[in-house]
């Protein structure tokens, strides 16, 4: 997982990342539980990353960006060729990043008084 995060990281503006992520998420059908979770988790990572009032640690910031770029990029993997499990690898990587930076995510929610999830 760490190799994927390193491979997909690049400098990108928040505006460009937002536009690319919105376009990608609009193409993902929330037909399975893991794809619904993928959409919600990607939105959560972006929300934390985008929040200017929250001082996100640099390592978490890089990993969040990498995971979102991995989701956005068109990859030629076996997972992407099978419609039913096409986003399984993306889901696994974002879950890995969530677990790795659990403390940062918890710190964000402890400091953010009002968080409303955008479900669809």
C-alpha cells in the first residue's frame, strides 16, 4: 500500500483535486456497500484535506492526496476490468489510509463541531 501512495502522490491544487474528484465520484454507481463507503470515505478525506482551519499533519496530507489521486486515475488493473469489483482496490487503499491516520481523523472530528456528511 505504501508503494501505491508514493507512486500516486504529486503536487496538485485543491481546486484541481476537487474538480477531478467530483467528476470521478459522479461516475461511481453506489450499487454495492463498498462503493457507497468508498464515495463517503473519499468525500471525508477531501473534506479534512480542504478544511483550512484544521492543521492536518504533512504525512496525512500526502497520503490523503495520494489515495484520492489513486481513485481518480484510470488504472489498467485486473480490478478495473471487472465491473462488479472495479473499485475494490481503490476502496482498500482509502481504507488503509483511514486506518493509518485514524488519530488525525479522530482529532479532526473532535475539533469540528458541525460535520454533515454529504450522502448523495
